[in-house]
C-alpha cells in the first residue's frame, strides 16, 4: 500500500489560499460595513455582512488612499475584491481593492427602518403566511412585460407544465411610479375572476436603487393584504427586499419561482402512475383477503347450520323467563303472607270487635271517659254499644 500523504496545518491553509485566489478573483460583493477599524499600519479591517452572513474583509493602505468616501459602520457598499486566506489563523477573507458606496447609506438605513416597522406590525409573522398550492391551475405574474424576468418565467412554466394558465399584470419595476403600479397589479389580480391560485411578484437583478420599489411600504401592504399566496422573486439570489420578508414564500430569482410553483408535468405523470400502481396492488391485496375470508365463511359450520346462532340464545331466553317467573311467585307468596299477618293484627285491634264481646264506650261531651272521677251526678252520658248507643243520666258513682 502506498503511504498516505499527511499535511501540516500550514500546508492546508496555503492550498486553500491558492484555490480561493484562483477561483474567486476580481469579484463584486455587496453588503453593509460593520466592526470597522483602521490599524496603525493604515490598513482598514471590517466585516461585510448581509441579513444572514458575515465575511471578514481587509483593504490595504495602498488601495485605501484612493477612496473618495469615508468608511464607517452601517455604510452599504459594493466592493471589488479577491478571495484569500489569512494563513496564520486559517480564516478566509476578502482582500478589497475598491469600494462603491450606495447613496451614502441612506437607502439601506431606510430599508432597515421600514423593515423593523413592518416586523412590529406583524407583516413578517410566519403563522399568517399562506401555503402554496400543490397543483395550481392558474398563475398570476406581476412584473414588467419588457424585462427578462417575464421571459424566464414563461419559458420555465411552458417547459414544466404547458397546460398552465398564466395571467400577466404588467407593472413598471423601477422608477417613481413603479411602487404604485406593482401594488395596483397585486390588488387587480386578487379581484380578477377566475381567481389565480398563486402570484409571482418580482423582477430581474439590478442595483439597490433598481430594486427599491419592492422595498416600499405600499407594495408590502398589497402583498400582506393579498388573499392569494404570493411568491416574491426579486433580483438575484443574494438580493433581499421588504417584499421577500412579507411574501408567503421567497424565491431567489424569477426562474426559481417558476420552478417552485409548478411541478414538472413529466414528474407529476410518473407520480400518478406510481400511485395508480400502488392503488391497484392494494386493491388486489384487499380482494384476495376478502375472497379468502368469504371462502372460509362458506366452509364454516355456522354457515351450513345457521340455526346454531339462535338455538342457544333461545334456550337462554327460556331460562331467564323461568327464573323471572319463579322469582315473581316467591315474591308474591312472601307479600301475601305478610299481608295476612297484618290483616289478623288489624282485626284483633279493631275496637268494633271488642264491643262485640260485650264491652261499651262511655263518652261525655264527645270525650271518652275512662274514670268515674271525670263525671258528676246527673251528668248526661253517651254509651256506645256494638249495636246502637244509649243516652243515660249518672245517678251514682263508685
């Protein structure tokens, strides 16, 4: 076996440096300056950042002396640079040779201010974003008929799904009136019938000034109010606008938006074929299972002798009936015996029966007398007998 090459850390950094310098030479990069400082040597060090990433940058004194603008944090710039590696730390960086400020940073500051304002209003909340349709039949496009974006979109849509209906709402995508035309186009497509399933809103690449209509509040508001899902597709992959944050989905380019919104017809056809095949296989499995179960049922003892299903239940019903009848008879017997016993007691205690044996009840002024002390001579008393009653006068008492 051949001996494997073992690199030193320095060798790796030098090789990386060589690859980066040969691959990324004379490139243009756009971003905001942060962490800016000037060293004693006169070299300027800073980070160049966008919304998601940061890259270290250096502008050596020899190039810096030609600058017309004072560099400072927050300045939005486009730099011409070469990619390189600071080998001592293994950190890749941009070696900047020239810098072009953008409108003295005012646009970028305006961008950040509006972005924060709309974020506070909930324009960027994920829970309000609408899902994109899986299989749209009709697409609305808001862009300029004169730009390359509409040609790219239509070409891709035709390649991927020729039967798709496309409604184009022309709008200027740069200039003073562009923001109004874009907002109106979005509103008009929402009112148009038959309604589109999704809207593509954007344009091709350009400078921050060219893309600025898509950073206007009126456009963001139109996207926010849209009842139709909106895909923002403004500029190149590295460009971000307020429309991108407000839209339901952000595509890096108009072409990418066209690829996102519709499936390839060939792929859809193949998917349908596979689903159909799987459905038929599932139906075949279900059929065979039902067939087997039916055959087993036909061979079963119960199917040949269906009476067995009710015979045992009929016997159970008879048993329950007999048990209920016996229980009722026992209960009736017990109740009858108790009734007879109570009737005998009532007869024994009946005062009429006592009078029948020769006793009587003496009353004076409707009050039963049970002591001679309660009467005086010549009192008129009532004597109740078993049959009839007597009125008598007391002549003596003992």
